[in-house]
């Protein structure tokens, strides 16, 4: 898949292959996060234990915003598959722009689920993947950095729903145009859903978590990620959020 060649992006098979590759990044980032406790202090807004001057937000927000500002100057958010958490704070790139052809509908950049993704990550995912529920002030910086890696990978995966939706729209423009014009959200959701593909993803994740989640030379060692939690995270959060992105993108597709 190459964003400078739109014909490679509109193939559902290519998009699904990318989604499979992203599973590995997400699993390995979850494994990195599993070395640390929950460290709730990192997520508390305006936390007196972590003073940040005038900044209004959590330590994680502060770190993520500063990283995104630098990454924006390195052209990260010009790529159609990257979505910033702080769209109002990012800067123009220092590097010259790559003129990507228009692949998605112009309204695509307004579909930004990052606040929701961050909320779900902190509330639902961190407790499942952390080493234990507790705090270790020596790890705040490392935790924020691994959280950022996890969040950026989840964001990329979930916002890939836009490409899936575009490919599906192009495969049956008449049907989707009708559903969009009728604002038939249930109808759109029904047509974008492929239960067999979802089932296959969950089966593959079970196998991957079995293999990657434990030291292969010492199967009795502590498991870093369990199939049960990985499947739960995908089934309850990652896939449903991807579908929400698909529906919202399609609702704006004709704007
Ligand atoms: O592969 C697709 O067709 C998608 O829409 C992506 C995805 C997913 O999130 O992995 C979402 C909805 C489908 O039911 C199956 C899988």
C-alpha cells in the first residue's frame, strides 16, 4: 500500500493486510507497557504531584502534545494515515511537503476519534495490560512514552477505518450513496460489518498472544499479554471504534 498510488489504497485486501501488520505493533507496545504499573498519576489532569506550570491537562497530555509539535515539524501529520491528538497545537513541517494525491474525501480530517481513544485507553486498556495496579514515581517518563506509542498505534489502526470505508464506498457507490443520503446509520453499520473477518482477527490475535506474550524459551515465565485480554481489547474497543470511524466517515463522504 502506497499513499502516492491511490489505486493501491482502494483495495480492501491491501488495507486488511496493513491492519494485520498493525496487530504486531500494538501487541509489542502493549508488552512494553506491561512492564510498568498502572501509574494513575500520569493521567490525572492538573495533578499537584506533577506540576506543569500553566499547562491545563495531565502529564501524559503534556508529553503527547510536545511530542506531536515536534513530529508535526517532521511531517508526520501530512501523511493521510496519521491523526493528531492535538490538531490545534501542531505546527507546519520544516521538511518540504509531499504532495500526496487526494485519497480520502476532504471531510476526512474532521473525523478525529483521538479523545475517545485516549479515554478508552486510560480507563479500559491500561488496567488490563499493566503489571499491577499501583504507582512508581520513578517510571512516569517511561510510562508516558510507552503510552504515547500505544496511543499512536491504536489511533492509526482505528482511523484506518477511513480507508476501509472509502474502499467499501467505491465498491458499491449506489448503495452507500442511498444510505448516506437517508442518514441510515444502522444500514451503514450493517453493510460495513463483516463478522467472518472479525472472527478471523480474534482467532489470529489469540494465537499471536499465545506466542508473543511469553518467553518461548521459558513457557513458565510470567505472561506479558494474555489472549483473553487482547481479544477483549479488540472485540470491545478496537473493532467497534474502527466501525464508528467508518460510519462517521461515510456520513460525511458526500459533503
Ligand atoms: O475489514 C473490514 O472490512 C473492516 O471493516 C475492518 C474491521 C476491523 O476493525 O478490523 C471492522 C469491521 C468489519 O466487521 C471487519 C473488520
